[in-house]
C-alpha cells in the first residue's frame, strides 16, 4: 500500500500552544538548565580554589577553558524546544517557528502567578 503525501508531511510549526491555546511561545536549547548551572558553578568554584594557590592558577584557567569548550560543544549539538509562556509545556517534535524568539522576561511577567 502506498503512503500518501499527507502521511509523509512534517507537522506545521506551532502558532499557539495545543494545551492552553496561548499564542506566546518561545524557543530555547533543549538542555537541562539545572545541569548547565551546576557545571558553571562547579567550574567557577574549582577555579577559585586553584587560583588561591599561585602555582596552580594555570590549572584553574584550564578548568574554565574546558568548561567553556564543553558549553560550546553542547550548544552546537543540542536541538531546540518550543515552550509555552503560560503553561510551560515543552514541544520537541514540531518544527521551530521562525517567528518565535528566545525567552523574554517582559512577556513571562504577564503569565506569572
């Protein structure tokens, strides 16, 4: 049995949230934010500890450089996710709508509870 073009078509980009019908959506990298913050804090604390001893300062700089390179690599390889401002639902299996931008605090404040 042949598949029709309808079955092969990718879904259209979201213009509104399917859960709450909110039209305010933003796009972000699909990476756990708590994990990213943990890596940054760990690298910063490690640098400070190593920088306290002058002969280990260069090791602290290497730790910061490795953390920056890891962050850049993750940024390149991690996909994007569309998120609703109102209900915070995340949508991974839809194409990114080019009209949606990154997170904006002014828009998020409208939906703060």
